[in-house]
C-alpha cells in the first residue's frame, strides 16, 4: 500500500513534459496502421470557448488531438499522411512581436520540433493550401465527422471537376477510439499519478469531514489537494453530495450543510498530464456507520468486489456489471427493497446506472463497449483500464417517480403491490445513497486495482476518520 504525504510544493512540477515526443509518434504509428494506404488524416485542436464577454474558459485540447500530437495549445491543426513516406505536419500560431503580451506565448520553433517531433511546422494560414496539395491523388481522407466546421471546409476545398481529390471520406473518431483503448506503459503511469492524487484527496476528506461543514468546503479541500499535488485541472466536476443529495447521481450544487446522520458520496477524479482518475467513496459524516448505513454500504461493497474479481483478460466488458448485479439483487431482496430478483425493473429502482466505463484521457474514455464482431461485450485485454462502480440510491421521492418511469410497461397492480411490499424497507433506508468506484487495470494475469489505497472497508474508513483533522498527511 502506498503512503501519501501532502506537501506545499513551490518547485515547478512540470519543468519538463510528462510524455516524451516518441510516445505521440507511437500513437500516430498505431493510427497509420488502421488507415487505408495512400490516405490523409486531418484534425483541429479544439478552439477556446468564451465564458462571458472577453473571458475564456480554461483551455484544454481535444483528447484525440492531444493523443496524436501532444500539442496542448489552441489554434492548431494536424495533417498526417500515409504513403511511401508518411509525414506529420503541425500547423499553429507562430511566435511574433506580440507574443506573451496578452496571452501565453506560443512555443518557439525549436520547442515545437523537440516536444512534438513533427516533420514540418507551418503557420495556420497555410493549412488550406497545404491540405489541398497533400490530398491530390490520395485515395481517401479521414477527419472527425463531429467537427461540422472542418467538414464544411473540407467539402468546399475538395470540390474539383478534375477528380484529383479523394471521393472517399472516413470518420476518424472510430480509429482514434480504438487506438486509445489499449494504454501504453507511459499512459498507465500518467493514470497512476492521477489516481494517487485522487486517493490523497479522498483520504484528506475522510480526515476532515464532520457535521456542520458545507459540501462546498469538502469540494474546496479536494481541489486544494489536487493543485498542491500537481493536478492543474479536475478530470470532471466533483460530485460531493450529502444526505438526500447522496442519492442524486451527478449532484453538482455543493450548497448543503452536512448533518450528523448523513452519508456523503464523493465521486471525484484529478487529471494529470491530461489523463483522468475516477474514484468514488461514500462515508458517514459523523465518522461512524449507523446500522442502516452499514446494511446498504456492506451490500454495495460486496457487489463491487464481485465486479472487480470479474475483470480479467478474456472476460467480457459487461461481466463486472453482471457479477455486481447478481450480488445486489440477492442483497436487496434480503433487505426488503425488492420482492423478486428476476424482475429487473425492481432492481433498477435502486440502481439505475451502468457499473463500468473506460478510463483514460477522458473520464468516460473512448472505445467501443461491443465486441469487434458486434456480438456481446468487448473482450477485455491487458492495457485496458475500466471502472467498477455499483451503487444503491434510496431517494426520498422515488415512490413518486416509479409510476412516471415504469408506468408504460409495468402493470399498475404490479407497481402498487411492489410499493406496498417494500415501503417499510424504503422508510428504513430513505436518503441513503452509496456508490463505491475503483479504477481497474487489466493485466496479463488478471487485474490491478490502481485506487486500492483509498479506504473502502468500514473499519478502514472509520479508523481514518477517527484521526485528527489534517490537510497535509492524509
């Protein structure tokens, strides 16, 4: 088990880039093997977005663009040509006399060649001319169809009565998604750093949570740990929901003051070197699980462990979910929250989301969940990273929603009988929401829980919460 220490670090953590240029070259080579011979791929980096008036949202490059280039600044294009002599051309804003006055200066030419290893660097205003020149005589072109602006430009640029331009267009996104699915050792190292930072944030929260704090104070502590340990941005907006908010899957307001008998769901993930963790822990705000909280938590933990144990090479992507669901259905029947484990709709009243998703550059990362032949779930392979995250959510208003959600296909008498039968258990567990999530790497011989150092067991959580509050030694 790793030991985590938070320190106020003043030295720069990114004095040099996390990835070497060769890492992105290997990504491009992987993509080239998927492209047709004599073809061209193009992509834009993603533009800045105005938040209000003349203030922009913090910029982050499109994940596919970063995966192929490593380039992390706006105003950039990429052209990758497959042929007898493959070439990678990077188009971007070049330094000038005004660089660094209002915004961060562009990379110098030397920096761009060293950090990103393009064959050629050209100014943005040459993109159209160079693109058309490289498309003459090629058989097909790849670009992300979801980029409507780029698609319109390509359609305009490649109109020609002479037939010299490619008539076959392919969506680039399925290829990049497939390429990103199996992580390299460097990508796994970046994910491990993101996970370690997120684990430290969870441990710090466990040391400091108490009745009377507001959810936004817990969120602020999580953000402090992230920044202090080198995560420049969140992988996604943190979910920090207490009491009734613990039953809202993507709760985002952070405005409730926590009370003595609340459960607190913290679904959080730091980003490091563009790769994101995604770890959820659920804790009792007062530091001790009540019998009712313990009932729900123990069941979710047992289901999660069954899901984790189902992760191994050759298993199907859906196997962890099936294993977790089996445990949850049996347990919910014993707790009185369902009457028939074979009726899936009853189970979905309390557990309404999937158990797993891919993890990487995006929190819900790229890659198909279906087998390559289209039949069944994707076969798990070493180098894949996925989450396992079952939950139970006993929302106080769920009885008001059952008819609206299931009324179209579940007979009224069946719904009425269900509600009458489970009402005592509903009252007992009302406003308890529990989700437990870990990040699992598929290995050659099974799996590795990257986030195992974040306490999951009841005794481990209670022991950590009993320690004196501390930001710096979680």
